[in-house]
């Protein structure tokens, strides 16, 4: 975890930007010794959002399963996909 002051951000934006791109980790910015902001590269932000969205989908599926919604075995899904692809070729 990287922690930098707002003064460092203001005076050395280029080095903070380089650090964010190199590490792909969030950089915590302090103001008057207290946490104030988190800075990260756009690539790291997008990847983080992609992971969070994936986790949301998995969690939603797990809640559906726990609530008793129908589930499928691997063999059932393989058969359903085969049927789908066969009908799509027509």
C-alpha cells in the first residue's frame, strides 16, 4: 500500500501517475495527515470494476441457488449448449 501526501500529488503528479501505472495498486493520498483520496490508474480501476461485477453475478447466482431456483448439472448444461449451437446453425 502506497501513501502519499496531497503536497506530493500537487508537486509530483508525474511520479504519482507513474507509480500508479507501475504498481496497478491504489495510492492513498493524505491531507493534513488524514486519509483524503485514493488514486489509481484507469486500467487498474477498470480491472477492479470487472472483478467486482463478476463477483456480483456469482453472488446473485448463489442467492438464486439458495432460494431454490432450478440448477443444472454440467452434463445438462453441455446438452443445452449443444442443442443451442445445433439450432443456431440452421
